[in-house]
C-alpha cells in the first residue's frame, strides 16, 4: 500500500540507483536523472490519489490564501518559500555528506531528498496528521502540479545556496522564516514543530483564536 514510509523509500531507492548510473555514465545524465526522480514522485502521488491540477477551477500561477482550497494546488503559494529553504538545508546536508562533490551529484542528492519528502507529505498518514494537528485544517494533499513546483523551488534554493558564504544563506533563510511567520503565521520551522510535536498555544495563535 502506498502510504507511510513506503513511497519515500521508493524515491530514495530510485535516487540511489540513478546516482549509481550517473557514476558510470558521467555528468551528461544529470538533468535526465533529476527529471526522472521528480517523475517517479509524481507517478507515486498520482497512484496515491493526488490530482494532476486543482480540481475545482483553472490553473493559476499563484494562490496567496493559505486557508482556501487552492492552497497547495496551484503552481506557487506562500509555502513555496519553505521549499526554497529546503534547498538551502539540503545544500548544507550535501556538503556534509558528499564532502566536496560537484554540482551534479549534489543536486541529484537534493532532488532525491525533496522528492522523497513530497511523496511522504502526500501520504494519507501525513495528510491526516496535518489536518488534525496543524494550521492546515482543510489540507487534502498537494496537486501534482504544485508538488512538481515545490521540487523546483527547492532546487532554486539549492542553487542560491551553492558555494555562497554560509552567513549569506543563513541571512536569507532567517528572513524568509520571519516574513512567513508575520505573513501567514506559519513557516518551515513551525510546520515541522507542529507536525512532530503539536503545541496548542501555537495552534491557537496560528488560527487567530
């Protein structure tokens, strides 16, 4: 059954297999591998019942209301910025794990982690927990379109962080987190905290209670 840790494990296994192929075939496969990993994630989401696009209306480039049913359904929304932060985090992790690897292997590593998170986030287990414990009371999973551009946002953040001074990356990450907290009363830090260990006082603040 495609739920729980099964979908992300499929993505991680795919990423590892393709990374091994990349070592044998060389850098010319980098773009194809990144696309293939994202495609596997989209197929898994489709099999889990996620819709290709917003099911109740037209496709839009931006949806700014996180409380509407278009949140996580259109191309970009405020949570896209959290995925840019993912990119910075995965860049740092790639530096620690891969130790001096070039851009190609590092971006494959980041894509694999982001795609694995995207499919895990869209399992019924996590969707139900989001609805129960976080500000996302009406969340019913991402559209495949939104999920694809979440991966793209992560890669954008990865590229911004690539070979930049650590303090520069840290500065824009903190800026994004602060702006999101003031704007939508949520950000990546709060999202992770409320998913792992919900705090009722924070949930009350986020919902305006």
